[in-house]
C-alpha cells in the first residue's frame, strides 16, 4: 500500500512554517525529518508513523487511534502508528505532529 498523498500534502502544509524540515522516503512512506530525525511520516501502511519521547508512549496510546509501532514482531516504545485519514481535522493532525516535532527537536542534530 502506498502512503496517503492527501495526508502527506497536509503534513507538508502544516510543517511548512517549521524551520529545517526535510522530506525523505522512509519505511514505505514519506517521512518529515527535523535535524536529521524522523518526526512524523505519512505511513505506507496508512495513517501516520510518529516518533515520540518513549516516556510518553503509555499516555498517548490511551487514544484509540494510537498504537505502538511493531517492528520485526516487537512493539517499540517511542514509535506510534496513528490510525488517521484525510478526514482528520487540521487540529487533530497538529496535535499529533507537535509530539513528533517536539521530540525530534529535543535530540542532538545528526
């Protein structure tokens, strides 16, 4: 499955005012990188792939749209899949994006 182009375009628009954001194909989707770190991606499996502070994982998966990202059969703290589509409001997208961008900015630049 290819990533949702509408979601990718909306992410691009929302992130346009963020300095230093770079787009990069990654994990079958389109990732938005901040200081060399993935912040958020239009996932190739639908929805978003979001990188967050691992300490926030338990609090954020309370939302029924959020789940831990699974890589090689293992759930990963600090990585979330967000079941969201083009019907999501800009406010909803911005709320998820702020977690990813905030965490990426907290890391040392690559």
